[in-house]
């Protein structure tokens, strides 16, 4: 696969517990070598024969992260359902997050779909086509317990350094609230910034925080002081105008919600499921970006 200068791109193995498919890393060339047709079920055209190539940005648990050498998570499992319906396997490509906003790797034909816990926004819709929303999201404010703060407003009043993941709606929200947040490339880097004292508080998607606090050391050192309902919803993206693939993604999401698969995956990767707050209607799509269901009480 061709890469953009100075950009990180990795092709990774992936797996999911639901579709029963073993998803393995394929070669990085966009040439199918004459090994088969790039047209999948339903007339969906793929960038590489026999596989649905998914761009993501690692790590971002519980949506996608490497576990035992394989990429797993909520997003991975949902897109695997799309791949199964198309009669192909899924391949994961790790790319910089800024490319999800511009649709760069979709437009260049290096990926079919992007799945990275990405919030649906009007600005991003100018560059890519979003699926129906599949996840309602909130932003959490996690602080070092030694900072003795009780809210995001308190962080601001005490002029403490606030961290956020670069190019995310969490960072955008912090900026709009008058902060000059310290930007970190990945969620792991955000947590490390908090651990090392580079920042005293961070704002990031609630499910990510929930995962961090499962670690006893993190739970002993940090606490959630705000869970901000920013009206965000996640969506998967395809190249603008790729109507057949978009329809295939939406079909898989609708089927998963109707047959109980979505609930099973949600409980596996996110936490307790509440149908009243699960993303369900395209009409409800707001203009924001990145986080967890408001029903998860500690994420």
C-alpha cells in the first residue's frame, strides 16, 4: 500500500468473537494480483479482492486495540459483521487520526471503510459519508486525585493543565471552554501524560476512561469528576458517494440491533446495555465527535 510521506500506517491482524472468522493481515499492496474479483456481494466494489480494508487509529479501547497480537474491540466486531455479509474478511490498517477527518485514505483507495470511534459532525460530512449512528457518546473529565478538583470548571479555575487527544471532539470541546489543552497523539499518550504529571486532568471519551479505571493503579491515582453529555454519536465512514458500501454497513448495523448481536457486543466491550440510550436513529445525529454511552456509569 502506498503511504503518505511521514505518516504511520500498519496492516494488522484482526479478530472478533462474533462472526467466527479468522481475520489475518494480508499483503500491503493494493494490487489484487489477479487472485479474484474486487466486487463483493451486492455489487460492492472493494479496494482489494477478498477483503474489506478498514482504516482505524490505535489504540482506542474498547473500540479497537491490540489484544494478544490481534486487533479487537466494539468497532472491529461491528465491521466484521459487514465483512461477513459481503462474503469477505476484514483487514485492519492503522493510520493517523487526522486522516479520518479528511477521508484521505478512503479517497486514495487505500481503505474501504474507516472505523475509529469517530463522532459524526457537519464538518466531517463534507469529506466523507457517515453510516447511521451506532453509538451515543459522552466526554469524561479524569483528574489526578492529588489535584483536589471536583469539576472541569474547577480545573479551569485552578489553572491546571488539561490534556486531550489531538484532532478529537474532546480537544475541540476543551478549546471552546477556554482551555489551551495539551495535545497528545493517542489515548495511551493521554493517559501517560496524566501519569507523568504533564497534565493534571484530561478530557476524553467516557468508555476509554472506564477501561483505564479497571486497572487498580489507575483507579487509586485518578478519578472522574465530570461526565459531559455533549450530544455526540459515532458513525463509520466510507468514501463520499460509495452508496453500495454505505448501504451494506447500515444493513449490518440494523440487523445486529434487531437480532440481539449489537446488545451482545455492547455488553462485551462497553458495559451494561440500555436500549433507551443506544444509538438508533439517523435523525438523531448531532454535530460533535467521540465517546461512550451515557448509560455506562463509570466509563
